[in-house]
């Protein structure tokens, strides 16, 4: 597993997002929409219209299709306001 982490860092040029930042973004998600479950990931987007690194939040609500909410920033830079605005869109 350590090799995979080293590969991902070298392949994408970024270290794995901070665990505290991940926990904070999940907490903001739960505060915004408490009845849902979340998966939060940072991805490298190669599409020319993307910012390069973005945070994708999968929102899983009972009885509804899973939806993806995107914040066009690396996970470590996402703020509570970013999460609130993404959920409004």
C-alpha cells in the first residue's frame, strides 16, 4: 500500500489530502444536510475546463439517487462556505 501512495503522489504531483481537512469537510457536509451520507474525494481532472484538482462530494440520501457535488479547489483549501454554496447549486 505504501508503494501505491508513493505512486499516486508522483503520478499526480500532490500528496494525499490532510486527514483533518477531510474530517472537517465531512463535518460541514453533515451540518448542511444531516440525513445524508457522504464520500469526499480529491481528484485530478484532466478536462481543459477543470481547475486541475477538485473536491468531489458524493451525497447519498435515503430514497434518492446519489449525486456528485463539486468544489473546484483541492480538498485542503475547501471552506465551510464552499460546501454551503456547492450544496445550493
